[in-house]
C-alpha cells in the first residue's frame, strides 16, 4: 500500500505549517488562552486558507476534499496546539453534507465554508458518559417546526459558536437537530478547558430547531467517528512536536558536565517514545482511511485507532515531563502546554479504557487479526 502523500496534499500541509509557524506563535496562543481560549480572528484566518470548507462540496463554496486532507491539516494544527476548533467544523460540514436536506445544506454549508458560521456538535450529557445512545434531551413538533429541550455539557466553544448540532429524542427515536445559539430558549455558560481552549454548558428550553435527520443515531455515530479521526491526527501532530522539544532539551541540557542525551537509559526512554509515536501515526492513518467505510467496519476501526492513540498520548506526554524534570510542568515552558493537550486528547470521545471495551465488543471470529 502506498502511504505517500500527493503533491496537492503536501502543498496543503506546507501552507498550514507556514501559517502555524508564522501566525500562530506560542505568544499569540498564550494571549488567546488568557482571553478565553477562542479567537474569532484566528478562526477567520483558517477560513481564509480554505480549511473551514475542506468537507464542503464545491456547489456550496467548499474544497470538496476528504479524510486524508483533513488528517494532514489536523496534524499541523496539532503541532501548533491551535485552540480554535476546526475539527468541529469538519464534523458539522460532514454530517450536514451527508444527512441534511437541501434546504439545510443551502442555508448553512456556504456559511460554514466561508467561516461566517461556526457550527459545533453538542452531544455530551452528564449521565451519558461516552454512550451515544443515552440521550435525555427531547424534541417536540411545534407548528411547522421543532422545539428542543435539554442540557448539553462540554460543548466546544459553546458560548462562541453560531449554532449547535443537537441529538434529541423525538417520537421514540434519536434525531439530529440544528439549533442557533441566538434562538430564544438557549443559554450558555462558557469556561476554559484543561488544554486552555474553550467549552460551555448549553441549556435548551423549548428552543426553536431545524430537523437535520430523524434517523439520528447513525448520523451521530458518523459525526463522532469524524471527530475521533480528527482527534487522532491532532494527537499525532502534538506528539511530533513534543518529541522534538524533548530531543532538543536532552541535547542541550547538561548534567555532570555532559548532555543528558549521552545517558543510555534516557536514550532508551526516547526510543520507547519513538515507538509509541509511530504506532500512533500508523493508527491515525488507519482511522482516516476507514472513515468512509461501512458503518460497522468504520466504528470498529475508530475504536482501535483511539485506543492506540490513548496509549501513545499518555506514554509520550508523561515520559516527556519526566525527561524534562521540573521545567516540564511550568507554565512558561511550551512543553507543559503540549502535555495538557495530550492529556485532554486522550479523554476526548472516549478514553482508552472505553475504547478497549469497544474493541473487545466488536471482535469477530478472527479476533481482529485479519479484519
């Protein structure tokens, strides 16, 4: 199998990396974090690069690209630990493009592609943990439309987004609905997250909503699988930069008159981290390549990928801190912020233990060896 990237994909990677290196410096990121963890101007710059339209069809002003291009972009954003939630834009545009009616597509996909509208997935509920079929929010028909009531937690940039994709029970089944943040009955409470980004608690009380699809559970699973693939790619980018920072530190920091990199035990530790780095990369590729597979195959692949990413994220992050010593957890040092990011990514969309259970439940007769 050829894992080389095309010229267009390499050019896309180069454009995003240059933007991160030149425009999204650590100092700018720190300023955004202190201001609340989200900057509409930075998000607009991502839109100017065309990244908000990656999954949007050309008919609606997008680039009509696929999972591999999204993976390339998210790796580079992970290297810069970019706070603005482009992954949520990919989720929203992917779900609306695949499941919404033409009226919803016409109303929203162009705005998403241009960066005018930020639409995020608001699926998490307090009692659901990582179960997507556990939904307490409800939707009722009102005249020619719908009204949604419920509470959603840890919604990415929830108090800054323009609209939410909300799963809610309607007529005994889970549907997906689009709710505007400015609608009557919507209240948000924002707060910073561990990685210095932004999330919010979202309260919906008879909020006017637009039906995306009545058969919402398959669409919700697809949405979360897109998010998992993006999380894996972002994690690989953050791991890559963490490895670079750690190697640089070991090659410059001296103890007993010699650099730390000369100690064999520390070199062995770095070798173990390198193994986890490459395992993470290969499983991220696997996740992206399986994103358009049939639902059962796709879900199984995402569980496998997220399990391995969870192991790698935790191993690399913790060992990087240990190899740095005390400086590795200071706020002034960039490495500590990568550790926070790696820690949070390990927990997003199902932690390692959850996905180990998913892998176990989805094993077939081959136990996954030949699948």
